[in-house]
């Protein structure tokens, strides 16, 4: 019982008689017992419950085993010997009743462990196992992280590592499994002693008998896994691979197996080789389902990666798992996210199809041509910055940040902007056509290298179709940042032009002007040369029929679009069909007035107000207020059309 339970304090230290077997058992006090559960008194069975086993150790209780390995009562109890556990329970209940020792029976919910494969109830049973003494191994593993030989990313996970090693218990390494590394222990059938050896002994080390049999148990899976950093390289031999690759650089793993795998590799590596197995441990989060739950067999919310790959592709799945990934933090998985990654792959594929469509048969290998246009310098400047940012973020293990930068550059900058900007020259027969093609190939080819770690299949496939040197993108040189590709002035100029194009597009969309309707554009700006050079882009991408650039313009009845670098005017009569717009607004106004009249009729009806729920009435009043505001705006819009 609990030592703080006043009901039973007087009984602690006394002996009781155990019914049926009539053996004396001691009354002990331990905080493990919950005072408000049942009677507040619990029978301890150290051989058949892990928690009871710990209590038994604390109070030096005998460990009495009553079951065989197949869950039958053993021969120590003749009345029940050989009975299955369920059969024995019924017999024992009858005997308790017959003896007058059963007061009453109550039903209650109990947490019972079951096998996840066959759902059979698991019966804990004490048995002899092999252990590793952990104190001598834990110390060096702790020191290796504290002195910086191995670091954790993020650093906060060092606390998990230290907590386990500083509170470590001896490690049970024997398992009753069908396969694995056999326990290196041999039992002598003549003298009963045990011989432990690195290689199979020919005779017993104690009596010299040759009647030896090896322990049928295997080593714990984590024990075998802990050998991975060095055993795969030929250890214990000093192989060339072992000399070159050990210690390894970066271990990538989830935070849930820091105590099971990471720390075991650490102390095993140090013990067996004298050196840490890796210099960095990168901890990633867990992939959870769309609701944020951990994937498990019991919940049935796991995914089969092969099914996802069949549906969306391996690259899409890889890219999804990297997207939004930050060290140590969990992520949610959904088909929608993988579909978005698949769409990104399609975007990349179609961009390459466009490039190939414009290439000649004997295009040179990727290079930077001379006579670069402003837009060429802009994309090369952006690509150069991308190289620096991607390399830096990979060096700091920010995978999510890396793929985010790649996604934005490829989709928004390269595909949506630069390819569109090059179409003007590609459709011409000028010298600029060859320059545009060379820059397209150079940027695409090298950006694929940056993307390759995340989407290896599509990047290899596309890279092979482009002009290239070498056998594979996988063994090509990683792109490097170059001061020669810094074009700050051209980058700023193009950003001004693009901001103006986006602003014009947005304003036209707000006014429901179709892209096919062209209009003159007047740009008042201090950056006259930049906008004059960009007039050709305005014509193609901002539906401009004519572009005029100057310091100032005074225009009546014109829409004004303002950016940081310019004020842009578009004559209203070239944007809007006034008669059609007047008809559209009047029609919308009539509809809004009719809807408002219907709601007002309801709200003036006493029957409706007395019978309808309050939330329904409130919703009607809210709708009436919204419609009144809409009517006011429509009337104002109509009054402005002259």
C-alpha cells in the first residue's frame, strides 16, 4: 500500500496469509500504489509484471515464477499444473469462493498489452537474460558531445541524449528472435558452465568437455544496428574504406531514436575504434498524418510510399518531405502536398520542353555568352544569388529553406518571368536569339544541379536532354557563386519593370479588363531609360498598345497605378466599355435591391421575428447590412461613369 495511506499504516511490516497456497507474505509500503484505485491495496507479483519487479527489487521480495513459456501453470502448483492461464483463472476463482476468501468481483477497464501481430494478450515473465554494463560505456559518449567532437543539430536535442546516458541502466541485449547475431555464449552439457568467446570454442573452458551448445538467443537489434558506422567498412580489419570513411560525417535521423540508436552508435564506436562514429547528428522531425497524429499500425493511418510513388512519382514524394522541413520539427503529410510537388515537377518538365523546342541540333555545352541583355543579366544575377543561398542553407541543414528557395526561383522567376521575357528574342532572327538560348540552357542546367539532391530522377532525365559535358548530373561539379555574375544595377532595373507589369495586371484584373484588350500606358518615373528599355516587355506582358515614358503626365479620366519607381496612367476609355459596364452595374444593383427588399420584408414581419431563432434573425440583419453597403458602392460606381 501507499506509505501515505492512513487506512493501512498499522499493517505495514506484518505478515499475511496468501489464500489457496497459504504462504506468508509481507505487507510493504511503496509510493507505486495509487491510493484511490480500488481498495488502495495491490498484490505484488515480481515475476509477472515489470512495475512489480521494480517494487520487488526495492523491497527484496522473492521472485516467484508461476508460468511456463507457453503460458501454462508450472509444476510448482500441482492443483493447476499444465492448465492454460485462462482455464487456471476460472479454477482459482472457484477455489477462492470455496475457501471463503473471495469478497466480491467488480468489472473495471485495464490496460493490457497485446501482440500487434496476432492480438494475443502478452504475459510478462521473468527470465535470465544477457546484459551490458553501461556505466563504463556511457561516460566517454557523454564527454564526446560535451567537448564538441560530435554536435547535435538542433543543439537542444543534446538534452535528450544526456538525459538517457546520465540515467542509464544496464542494457539487456539478448532477444528471443528467429534471426540476428547469435549471443556468443556456449553452454557445457557436462558441467553446466558457460563459455563466452569471440569465436566458437572447441571445448568447455571450465571442464574441457566438447559437448557445447550455443545460446539460441540473438543480440538486440539495436546492438547490431549500433555496429553500422564501422562494421560496414570492414572493421575490425583496417581496410582502405575504414581508414578513409571512418569517422563518418553526418548522421541523419529522427529524434524518437536518439536513445535507441544514436547514443548506442556513439558508445559502441568509441569503445570499438577509439573514435566517435560521426561529427554531426542532424535530427529531423516525424512525418505525421494530415491531422497531426503519429502514423501507426493501430490507428491505420500510415502510408505506403510505393503507392504514393506509383501515383505521383518518387521525386514528388521526396520533394514533399523536404518542403517545410526544419531540423527537429514534425511535419504533416497529405496527398495534396504531394500533388503540389508533382505539379512542380510538371512545370519543370514543360519549361525544359520549351527550351528544347528552341534549340538547334549542335548547341554548345552550357556557357555564358557575350552581349547579354538586361533580362539576361537579371536572371544570371538571381541564379548566382540562388547558388549562394542554397549552398549556405544546405551547409546549415535547413532543407526546408533550401527547397523553398529552389521552388520560388524555378517557378516564379525562371518559368513565369524569364522564359516569357525571352520569347520576344526567340521569335526573332537577331543576335539576341542565340544569347537567349545560351542563357536558358546555362541557368536551367545549373539550377537542375541545385535541385538534384531533392529530385534526382527528373533532374537527371532533363539534364541528359540538354547540352552538357560529363556522364551524369550526379557527378557533375556543384555550382559556385561568382562575382562575375553580380549585376546589381540590371537586377534593380528589371525588378522595377516587373513591379510595374504586376501592378498593371492587378489593376486590370480588378476592373475585369480582358488581356486581349490593349491600352496605352504612360509612365512617369525618374528611371526613364530603364522603362524605355522595358517598353517591349510592357507591350507583351502588360497588354500595352503603346508605352510612353516621361517625367510627368497630366491626363484626365485615367486610371493611376503607383509603384515605388513609377506612376503609371492608363486612359479609362481604353480600359472600359462604359455602356457595357453601366449595364452590368445596373443589373447587379437591381439584384442587390431585390435581395434587400426580401430581407427587409422578413424583418418587418412580426410572425417571423417571434418564431425564428435569434441566430437566424441576427444573420438576416447582418445580410441586410452587407447588402446596403454593396448597394451604396454600386451607386457610387455608376455615378463615376460619365
